[in-house]
C-alpha cells in the first residue's frame, strides 16, 4: 500500500515521471524577443541558460529561441536597411 502510494506521488499517478516545469526566465525572454525588446531578451536568455539544467530541453530551447530572435531580428533589420 505504501509502495503504491509513493509510486503515485513520485510519478504523477500514471506511471510516467512528472514533466519538468518550464523556466519562467526563458519563457519571458522568448516573449520579449518576439515583441522586440531585444535589449532585455538577450541578457535574460543568457541568465536563463546558465540556470537551466541540460536535461530540461524545453526551457533550453525557449532560451535559444530568445537568443535567436534577440540577435537575429535586429541583425536582419540592419542588413535590410544597409543593403536594401
């Protein structure tokens, strides 16, 4: 009985391990990068990447997306203006 209860608590009841929680800093950085607040998105994404374990792929992918949008969109805009 106790063994079954312990298994339900640690696995979420369905036998699978609980899903990792998304890092809030990575999610906010991603949103800021898409909204155009690049000067906030890049430092926040770097901060999140230093705090996220390598096993949390979802949060790391959000932080990488924030870096790409935070650096890529302004770079593309500058290239468009210069070469355009």
